[in-house]
């Protein structure tokens, strides 16, 4: 395919900051990001070329220019990506550069009225005869001469249209549109975790934060089934679809927990029930995590948000397990969590009504400051090992690994998988 000014090739230009800081690890992180981007594109129906490394960035050719926007938005959701620019790729012919810069400016300009623009350039090819300053100034003058009658003017600070020109090797990339990426680290660079995932607002956000930091997350949901219906499970699986877009969610396990809760409710005094449910959930999660070679648990707890999340109660549940419990929302206000849930796309799912195990056998006055002695005494009354084994034997698995990133980590499993896995 020729790539002069008449037939520019459309590419996505992918930037990643944090990876660049990783010193000797950089190439490993970069390869992982590239693999994840490739897999993300493969799972979509957008026809593209291969993801290639060009002068410290990654680029991919989008065969159908109409799909460039969709492609850029998709790639911007991949952890590790800080920005995606949609660019025209052409040769280094000076006339072509000016013409395509003008075309890109007109396409990005508002449909009506005056507007401002600026040209910024970077020349990685040192054999190019003009330096960056000259390129910006001369292209700027060319574009201005052609657009001044259309109401355009040059502005250095906050222009309406920013024309970015990069000359790399034998090619020039010209873009005006840049989409912010989610940032963070590529999936798979921070190990595997098990996230206790309810259909509420908080735990999907907590999971997202850990996915963004490069962890491959296995979701674990406790359903109230058979004492309740399976509504919460449907919602959790819908949330799973949203989280899977990042490539960092590998699968969701569902444990029918209703009968075990009923037994706990019949043995333990009402005020301590919730703490016992939570402790048992953590014990089951830890056992699952060990069998899947996951190294930590995640919850959506936020200090003091509800009765079960006072410091005393967090201590009382925490000590049931020895594995680290990551609580990415512990210092985050509900309002911030809601905003983040909206941004991720899980909020509208989470606010739908569903009975889950949290609403089952709830005491009227749950303990807010659990005393270690009382907790230990109630815990003693339960056959934890038997309950744990029973829960793991009835566990159900929903895979999200067909997408990308996570599927590699999923295959690195231990053989001593519990129950029916
Ligand atoms: P969320 O909005 O995440 O449900 P919440 O504010 O309702 O949180 P709690 O009900 O106290 O708070 O739950 C605290 C944490 O315990 C949750 O964030 C989640 O990590 C875990 N959890 C609660 N219920 C379940 C469940 N049914 N299945 C799996 N994990 C759960
Ligand atoms: Mg909840």
C-alpha cells in the first residue's frame, strides 16, 4: 500500500509512561503489553496489522480508517496504556507532510466558527534536514495560510486543535486526536490474586484497581443459593464482562453459600453471624487462592463504611487467614468509589436489586466492635474444615480467559485444584 498524502495509512500510536521507568525490566514489561494489545485486537472484529515498536512507542495499522476511533478506545482500556493517538502515517516528503497536517487540522476543527491550532513536532530521525522547531514553524505557517479565511489562528496555550508530527525512520506520523488510557501496568506483571466479588458497588472497583496495577484477578462470589435465587450471580457475571475488557480478569468462581449460612445462623449468636460469614468466606478464598497459585486476596472494604467494616471487625475477620488481604478502597470515600464505578461501567449493574448472601439471615443488630474472645468462642463452634471443603466441592467456574492477558496466567495452575475444578 502506498502511503503518500493521497493515501495515508491510519495507525494507532500507543504511549506508555510507567513502563519506561522500569529500567532493565522494561523489555519484559513492554513485550507483555504488546502481547496483551495483540490479544485484545484479535478478540475484537477490527482488522489491523501487528503491534510494532517504533521509537519508544507502540503502533498498529488500522486497515479500515472508519474503525480507528473504536480501535483507539479499545486499546486505551488495556492496563499499561497511558494514551492512544490516531495518526496518519505517510512518507517524509515535505509537501506531503504539509498537506496531511492541513487535512488533519481541518478534520479536527469545529464544524463552524473560529478556532485556534498549534503544531508540535518531534524528529527521531536525525538524518532529516529540518529540526523540530523548523518543522513546527513551517507547517504552522502552511496550515495558517490555508485556513486563515476559515477563521483559524495560531495559539500556543490550550489550542482547540493540536497537530502533532513525529518523524521516525522513513515515516511521518501526524495526529490531532489523543485518547487518555487507563495507565497502570500490563496484566500479568504483578501476579495472581483472588478478589471477593459481590454484586455491590465496591468490590468491582477494588478489583479494577488491582487489575490496573497489573494483577490477574480471579473473582470469587458467594451466592445465597439455594436459600435465595441466582440474581446476584447474573449481576456478578455481567460485572465480569465489564472487567474482562481490560484483559485482567481470568475467571469468576461462584460458591452456593446459602445452606452453610443457614447452619452458621443456627449455631452462632445473631450479632456475630456476619463476622462468621466473612471469616469463612476469607478461609475459602485463601484455600482457593493457594490451589490457584494466587498470592493475595482482595476485598472492597472501606474503613467505617458499614458496620462490618469498623477497625475492630476488620481485625476480627482478618485474623482468620494468613494470606495478605489487599483493600485498595480502604481510604476511599463512597462518593469517589461511585464515580470510579461509573467510569468503569459497573455502577449501573451494581445498583440493580439482588438478594445475595449478605442479605441472608442478617441480624437486626450486627456487632460493630467484635471482641476477640467472643469471636474465637463462636468460631470454635463451627466445623470450618468441613464447611470449607463442602463449599469448594460445589464451586462453579465461569471463564473469561478467551480474551487476553489473563489466559496465560490461568494456565499456570497448581494440579491440586480443589473440588470439581
Ligand atoms: P460491596 O459493594 O463490594 O458489596 P459493601 O459495601 O456491600 O461492599 P460488605 O457487604 O461489608 O460491603 O462487603 C465487604 C467486602 O466483602 C466486599 O467488598 C467484598 O469484597 C466482600 N463480599 C461481601 N459479600 C460478598 C459476596 N457475596 N461474595 C463475595 N465477596 C463478598
Ligand atoms: Mg455488599
